[in-house]
C-alpha cells in the first residue's frame, strides 16, 4: 500500500507535466491490487480520458480550489474554522517535520501530504488514529458532496478511501490516540464559556499568535 498512497498523493496534486507518468504508474500498481481499487481507478481514467492538461487543471481548480466543501485540507472537514483545527495543524506540523512529504508549500493537513505521511509512519497507533479518526471521516464527507455530480475526481477520492479502509481491519476497533487535541490550559476552565475568545492561529506559520496560550503538545496526537 505504501506505493499506492504515494501515487494517489501525486494524482491529487495540481496536474502537471508528470500526469501521464503518474497515471501509468498507478495503473501498474493497482493491476495487481484488489479488484475494487482497479475498478475505481478504471472509472477515473475513463472520466478524464481525452482531457488536455489545461482542461485537467481547470477541472482540478473547480473541484478542490473553488469549492470549499471539497477542499483537500482535511482539518477543515473535521473542525471547520474551529480553533481546534489550529491545534491539529500545529501538531501535524511537528509529526511531519521528520519526513520529506513535499509539504513545504502546503498546510500540514493537505490530503496528498497526509497520504504520504501514512505511507511512512512507523508508529502503528498513530497511523491507525490518522486513518480511522481523521482521513476516513473527512473523505466520507467529501465523497458525499462529490457523489452528487459526475466529477471524475470522485473515483480517485473513493480509491483513496477504499485503500485506507482496507487497512482498518488490522487495527483495534478502539483507537487509543483518537481523542481530539485540546488546549492544556483552556481559558474556559472556571470561566463563563460565553466570554471565551479562541486563541488566534496564524495559518501561514501554523503557530498561535499569543505565546502565553499553552497548547497541549502531546506526542500521541498528530
């Protein structure tokens, strides 16, 4: 599965000059994989067949960049604009720092980056939590939106979802590291919750602006 996640990550990036090579590599990989992956990938290929590179790029932009309900930022689908997404991003950035995931110009919760992370994580509990508690729920949500039309990218998303689900069976039904990240010193503790102001999170640097706000940096979380 490691190579499947890597090539799916490449195909979910903005289409470039390596598109045909990535399609060929994916076809070679899934031809020996389970039937569901091959069928879904064939449907995707049928949907984009005959499209020029510029048409593919336009389709990609319409699907993921101009439509927030299909944005490839997983944390958005899990938390919306809630401050917990900021904590999620900060923890993810720490986890991803040890790997080369082509994340330099992307937010830490960008789906292609997370697929590459799944392929490399040696910590099985952390990997299970990432798959079960983050990736699959977000993909299911995105797929419900994409299934309403005939966008061929729905097949690629379904393929990623199927690949991740194929691994779920080897994990315990209870993921030990599945709890959502929280503030260690939550200003709401002992205070009127209506007076709570969420800490400002700077998306560009994945850092909280106010250093006095203590963030729980738990290595068991992302």
